C-alpha cells in the first residue's frame, strides 16, 4: 500500500528544498488551499497549467439503498468537487 503524504509532509519538503521556515511555508500552503476552496464554493473553476483543473459538478438526486437493511432511501442532489489531472501529471503518474 502506498504511503499517504500529509499537508505537514508537503510543508516540510518545500521548507527543506527552498530553505524557508516551515511556519512561513505552512501559511502559504494553507492560504493556497483556502483560495481553492473559496473559489470552488463560488462555483469557479481553478485551472493550474500542467497540473490540473479543480471544479464543481452537480450530481442529480436519486434513489439509493441502505446496505444494512436494503431499504430504498432518497439521496438529495448535491455539488461535489472534482479534479482532472493535467497532461504532465498524467504522463508522470503512469
């Protein structure tokens, strides 16, 4: 199973590689995440060239099923965040 990288791991890697204090990197990383979340909340698309695109997608309501009881339950329509990787990411992750 692959190891999970956390926000702390990202901050430590950037701080080490760029020789910047971890606290400063942490602020920038968190602010970046906050900007992305705020834009998605407003329904905006975030396009990061050579990395990928974040956007929201509407899911229709449907009838679901409780896996324990088998009883049908309505699932409300909702918006979800989706990510589509860019060409460079696709090529490197292969």
